[in-house]
């Protein structure tokens, strides 16, 4: 593996950085025999707590599969997935559903908001379903962080695409999950709205201590992360810390060039 920039192993306090999620020798394969396709090929990765990690790679590289396996949305063929110290591979459906509900947040391209509920009701819906009362102080801080204070009574149809995605971000943050996974969370937004959402995600890490893992194809989006992981053919082939959009784009061009000459 070619690694031009190594991610930090230790935090600034001298102690080892806590791990929010990790994969050990994870394999994800579809089909059998000659039709078998390996989407993840013995992947080992640690996701640091309190950091923003972006996952990139060409189409078919396994980046979304890796995120879905880390999040417990998909099963693995082999290996182990841990959320903090809890192994989630092999958990029964009921236990896994409860774990995702209580400890994991999700943000996807589709906003998945209920049109009959206002912004605040959409934000608190997962907690309402779970029978949990939101922490009022934390909820107010999240709403302020994503800039929704003046829009809480508005229904999705009265909000712009960027505002609807802010609601989705706030919903993911409101339950104080241990980790949030985003699959192309700005893919359906224009560049201005996308920049707003990415700024909010960055602030949630810096100001709220959130852990975020985001799959993206966009070098600008990846530049908001602390660390970028690059996948190709189901394997992590490189990583970068403190990325810039230019550096990410150059790295992706390098991968594309290798693919054309291989």
C-alpha cells in the first residue's frame, strides 16, 4: 500500500486516540463460484473518535459497502466489525436494530423527511419512536449549530433543499449518537447548499465532539474531513490527513491514471 501521509495514532494529550468503529479483516462478497464478486477484500481500518473521516474511491471500489458494513446496515462475509468495544458482526436483528437506533446516526442523499411533520418534529422523530425524551439543552445546541432556529415550525415543503438537509443533519445529531455515517450527504444539493451542510458537519465535530464518516466522490467535500481513506478494488490503498481539495483531486487523478495503465 502506498501511503503518502500517515494518519495520527495518538491524540494531543499523549494518550491513544479512542476508536469509534473498526474493521478487522473484513470481507464482503456477493455470489458464488465464477459469479463471485468481492466488494471488500480483507479490510482493516480504525475510525478515530471525535474526527471527520471521508471515504473516497472510484465507482465499484467498495466505499459505500464499507460504510454500510461499519454502520451495521449490511452484513459481512468474513471478519469483524466493532462499534467502540461492541462487536456487531453476528448480532441478532433485534439487537442490531436497537444498537443502530441508540448509538448510530445516518445522513443520506435523500433527506427522508416526513412531509406532514415540521422541522422540529422530524428532528425528534427517531427519539419519539424509541420512547426517549430529547435532552433540551443538547437539542437547542444542535439546532443553533445547523442554523435552524427560525425554521423549526416549517414543514419540508416550505424549506429549500439545503434547509431540508440541515434538518436531516440535526436529526442525526439530536440523539447524541456515538458515530454518524453520511452517504454522499450533499449529493443532491447545489454547491452553496452543499458547502453549508459540510460546514455544519465540520462544526459538529469541532464544537460538539461528533464522530463522522462520510462517503463522497467530491474532493471539495473531502477537504472538510480530518482524514481521507482511498479505496480501490475493495481495499484501502492510501490515506491522507489534513486534506485540501487540490491534494485530494491530485490523488484521485493519480489513481485514475494508474487504472488506465494497468
